């Protein structure tokens, strides 16, 4: 994934970087409940199988985010999972094809599902410390998974992204 040069006032944390994400064409699936990530992944896996797409061929990217965020007092929340797809792939409910515009993001890479909360906290802290406003659109706060979900969760490789306003 291409990264842009650092802005003036170079970042002191080498794991946090500014990147440009190219436009994406994705199929989206939404899970809801106490473990919506699992439901959303099952839907994406079923979509890939039904459409003859090899999820881990290296041709697809996987992004997700809370939608809606957890509410106080409720174990339920939503999670939207995306998989990039070619132009000839179509989708019907419960799936949706989305076109995500290119954009600049602050990004942080790490390994291990158990580290996701701490890394979100670190990335949001960096973002605020550097005077950036957090985006209102939850589709601008993404989790990208780079490794197969068949592997042990402690080996999963992620990038977290928070969109920068231009």
C-alpha cells in the first residue's frame, strides 16, 4: 500500500504514518449483536464462495468498522465488513456494493487481535495530540485485516486508519 511522505514536523512514532488509500469498490455486509464481527465475516465468506472469489488470493482487501457503535447498557452493536471486489461483481440484499473515495489517513500497523483496543487508543491519541479533528463518518475509521481468519488470532496482521480532513 503506497504511503505518502510525512508532513512537516515529522512524526516521532515510527509505527504511525500518513497514507493515501486509493478508491475502493467493495461489497459490504453488516452484522449486529454481541459479536457482530463474526456475523459480518460469515456473510463476507458466504458472498465470496457464492461468487467464486478466492478471499485470500491477494486480489482482495478487507476493511471493517463499528456500525453502529456500542451503546451504554447494551451488549449489542453493529459491525460492517468490506471486501474489495472487481467491477463485474454485483450484490443483492443483505449485501451492498459501495464505492469508497480515495483519501488520506493516519495509519497504524500491528499484529494480534488482542492488541486492537490498545492500538486504537494509541492511534486516536496520536491523532488528537497532533491537532486533527476526528472524522464524523465512521467509514473513515477502518480496520484492515491482512491475514486469513483461518490463522490464530494472535498472528493476524492489521492496519488501523483514521481519515484526515483535507
